[in-house]
């Protein structure tokens, strides 16, 4: 944590440099744009200040500001400003959302930065193929941006599936290409691998490690991160930005082990960056943030406590790199939603609808919990077993998620190479008998099947369909149709597991993998269009079967 006695020092330095908030008049202590963005930012480095900065550093404070001043002056003085920072995004979940916001901030600053995804190093200026060593003009991707299926390529978000054999060559290529900032996304399982420990990280953003479980059989709690602290945080000059509310930050003694540390919190006033006040509604969040030098107020379309933490991470990073807070504000104000991450769908319907890519229990549970804590309401959730998860996780997932939902619709997500029925029944197998016998029911799809049912059965069918909390569907399209038809005004629906993914993979009866086109967003818009026509016919769609 930044020691209180250095607050005034950092405050004076920062205000002197950012007293003019025009984007053309920045005189920053640490500016990573340099010559690459002269059209947008007039970088002025005052050599007369070097001696003053060096004098400041003689006090040897063990925290953020002076660390980066020293890095700028000592390590890069002979490089003629051709230096770069490496930023690692790490955690069990939430890395993509954080990466999207960070990439937008860097883009808005016209920063020369790069990410890595699917064998390509992608910059805001070029695309570099690491196999044939060829540079591709970035504009070619921008011209066909809508045809890019991978949202991480599309929005300059780095991937987490870098293996130990790729990471060192990739780092070498990035140094040769010369971006001023390089972003890496590392999953929690990578930290105890020797190749990753060799990396020189300037900044690590730690996000959501509470649910982490080490794969080491002897110590399933902490062995991986204790090693991380020794190798990454103690022996190297690495700045850590840590969520003070994450149990991981206390459990692994960040405050005692790390010399360079910024902490943030949604409520803890002992943190360096924290929120004084948070006001939630279903599709809007208002936050007042306190930093060591100023109070910041912002309003964002991003909802949920998890997004507040993502934004606090960005303010913490901005503080470390001396990015004026109003630049971070401008970027956040422009973001309506994060693609495939609680992406809001507004087709004029009277309820709230989002599509989310999350398929892990941790990710979906955090979304549900965040919405409930923010808006005090439970959601309608379409959830499916995943081909990327083992049977044990599929079995235990439903009971965890069911407790936090108003109605839960179980269906298939993307089975890939595993038999569809096997995945479906793995998930159902974990459902407790209490849910099965007391809260489950059948549904009747009246969009296509408009036959009349026996009068004697209508009462019971109405009862089960309108009062049950748990439904199962082999057909994902049917699950979406039924769910959208059952919601009432101002309810919240989350369709999870696929996002904007267009390809559905499954095994046929002969064990062969087949692929076909399927898109949740298009399916949802089609159902909403049909529901609108039914509503014009005075149908009470929340009562199934629908009554004319």
C-alpha cells in the first residue's frame, strides 16, 4: 500500500504535470506513447527535472510513484525513450472484461501497444504473424472487423492460452517490434511454471483469485502463489495492483512481501483507491472514487459490483502511470457494454436482457451474485453444461447456481467433442432431489405447436409452468423461446455460455464431430420479434400455454 506520507509528494508532482488537462499538453512523469503518438499527444520531457526526480528517489520510498520515476530515468536513459512496459492481467475470471476496458483506454490515448492472440501479435498499427514473420497492415482487420469471429482479436484483448513454449519467443518479437506497452493475459495455473516465472513483468493486475485451487496435491491452497510472490514480487521490481477485498490478497501476505503495491476496494478506506459511494440500478452504476490526490465521480452503463472492481483497477493503473483520471472517465463513459460480457440487448422489450459468454461456474456465479448485490433481484438464467469442463464440475454447478436464480433453464452450451446427452445428464445428475421433486416442471412451446391440450390438464400445466423454478431442455433454441416468453416487466434474463459464438459443435450418433451455424443473439432477436407479434394479439405470454 502507498504510505500516507508520500501522498502529498505524489499529489504535488502529479498536479504540476497535469494542471492543463488538454490532450495536447501533457507533461507526464511516465508517458508510454512517446514519439509514436505525436499527432495526438505533445510529449514534453523536461530534462531539467531529472535532477529533481533523482533527488526525490534518494528518500528510497518503497512504493509506486518513485519506482516508476526511477525506472524511467535509470533503466531507459540510454534508450532514447524507446522503452516499454509489460502488463500482465491475471486471475481466475474477469480478465477479458478488464482487458477490454484497458485496451479502450490505451486506444483513446493513441498509445502504441500490442496484445497476443492466436499466433498473432496485434497492435493498433499492425498485425505480426509470428510464424512467417510478416507484418500485416492493421487497417485490413479494421475494414473487416464485423467478420472477425474472435472478440479478442476484434477488440485487441489478449488471450490467456499462451503455453510455456510460446511465451519467450513472443516476448522477443515484441521487443523487436517496439510497442510501448505489451499486454499479457495469464491464467492462474500458469504462475507455477518455470518459463513464466522467467518473465520480467512491470505491472501485474491481480483479479479474482479467491476461487483459485492449486493443482499441487500436497498443498491445494497456496503453494503456487507463495512461489509467485518469491519469484515475481520479491526478487523483481514488479508493481502489483491488488483487490483488497479478495481473500487472496490477505492470505498470501501481499502487504509484507511486495515492495511496490497499489490496493483498491469498493469500500475499504485503508486502500489506496476506493469508492466513497456506489449507486446501482439495473442498467446504470454511479460511483464516487477516492484516490490519493482527488475525488472522481463517474456514471457508467456497466453494471454489477464486478465491473466496479474492474474500473477501480483501471483507475489504480492510471494512477501508477500518471494517466489523468478524466481520460479514464472519457473512455468508461463511451463503453455501453463489454462484448459477450453481460452484453445488453435492447429490442424494445419491457424486460432486461443480456448475453454473456461465461461458461464456468465461477464466472456465472459472480455475475449472478453481482447483479443480486447491486439490484436486489434474482435473474432468469439460461445455463448449459460445457464441453470444456469435466463431469465433476458439471455435476456440482447447478446446485451452486440455482440458489441465486429466479428460474433456471438447463440446456446444452457447446458440447464440442463430448457426447451431447452425456454432458446434459452430467449436469442434471448433480441436481438435488429437493429441486427435482418440488421445483421442476414441463413446458409447452406454443410458438410452433399451437394444438389445444386437454381441458382437464390445463390447470396443472399452467401451475407447473408458472410456479416451477427449474427447467431442462435438450434444445437450446427452445430454452430461449420459453424463457423469454415467461418473463414479466423489469425482470432480468441472462443467456450464458456462448456469447456471439457462431459455430456449434457436437458429436452425431456415429461419433463424428459436426459443426453448424448457431448464434444466441440472432436466435434471441428472432424470438423477440415473434413475441412482439403475439403481444399484438393480446396474448398473455407469461402464462404458458399462452391464452388468446
